C-alpha cells in the first residue's frame, strides 16, 4: 500500500499509467477476501481514470469522433490536470506544437466538440492562460 501511495506522489495523479497497479493490488486483496480494501482501491482507480480520461485521450488521439463519444458518455468536459489545464487547453496547445498540416482538421474538430458541449473557454490554468490565449500565445490579465 505504501508503494502505491509513493507511486501516486511521484508520478502525479494525472499519470495515465497509475490506475493499473491500483486495480491489480485491489485484485490481490479480493483474492485474500479483504473486500473492503479491494473496493477502496478500485474506487480510487476509477476516480483516477475518470479524472484523466478526457485530457489524456484527447491529447494522445485528437479525433472528433472519440471526443464526441466521450462527451456523450458523460465525461466532464472541464476536467483538469494537475496544472489546471482542461481538454480545451490541451487541444489548443497541441494545435500550436504539432504539425498543422497533419492534425489541423482533427484538432479543430476536437475543439468544436468541446465548445459545443459547453467547455469553459475562460478557464485559467496555473500559468494564468485561458484556452483562447494558448491559441494565440498571450498572457492573461
């Protein structure tokens, strides 16, 4: 259990690889008939997966269909990572960094899906930047 706590502190709660060892340790507790600990660990893994799903899936796979599916399944459109960046922040950062010719249509589709599902366009991250300001590279006042 201490190892899982250390792993979460070191990697951060937003690491997409974090829930798997938690689920595995929960299964070990289930095999030992310690269901209270099993359920607690599995609930924590679900919280981590839900928290990270929008941001990391949309950053790794900029696909409008994937974003629409996630949003229609009830994922929080304004879920944020440890830097308080939402999926809209990450989509617009990716648009600035990645090759525009290859991903511009997909990223624009993701941004449109997020905005159509009421993503907050004025949410500031830890650096004081909103998604709109990330798209143009300015600072928030």
